[in-house]
């Protein structure tokens, strides 16, 4: 779900003619300071929605309430959920990052620019798309999933050695 835009003058943004990395490795760029501030502010804004910072169970409760309310609406009346998905995805990602040592970055590919969590690893690199993980669960109308997904992701990724 490409939603994170960088400047068109950014030399790291591939042109449509540029093929993806032939080895299949994603090129990850660190977030700029203003992008880091945006992630922090987006996650912190959940406090205004009575979500306890750093509490994955409370974030899961909030996600479930929002998805359930959204599903109760007639399909034609449902607002675009991207803003909600992005906010919850960033908070989900921050929870995972805080427990695994993963860092925020952006990946540019032929589909656009996506915010990710990453870390070099012995076998290449760990790369997670937290907003996409949340978007996929939302699209499937899955509830009571985020805390278990976060914990399983943390176990799978592990911590920095």
C-alpha cells in the first residue's frame, strides 16, 4: 500500500524504467528528521483517542472498536480507512521496533514508497511493512488479532544480538 511520498526530486526514487534490484533486496533509506517527527506525532496522537502509549493490548482494543464501527456502516457510507490504518500501523510498528531493535526506513520500488521497519541480518536483512500488516487484517475484517500478531512478529524477528 504505497502511501508515503517523498519529494520527486529525490535522486533515490527510481524512474519507471528502472528495474527492481535483481537480487531481490530492498533498498532501504533512513527516515529524515521531519519524517521521524511525523511518525512520533502520528503515534502520540493516539493518546487523544484514549489509547495507552506502548500498550499493544490497548492498541488492539482500539483497532477492534474502529474496525467494528466501520463494518457496521453501510458499505457505501464507509469512509476511506487509510488514515486509521496508517496510524495504527505506525503504532503497531513502533511497538515492534521498541522490542526488536528494528529501525524505521522507507523502501522505494516500482509500486511507490513504503515506510518499513528494517535491520541488517546475517542472512540479509529483516524487513517488515507494519502498515501493510494492519491493512491486510483490516481488509480481511480480522478482529482480536493485533496483540497476538505483534507478539508473534517480535518472537519471529528476535532482538539485536
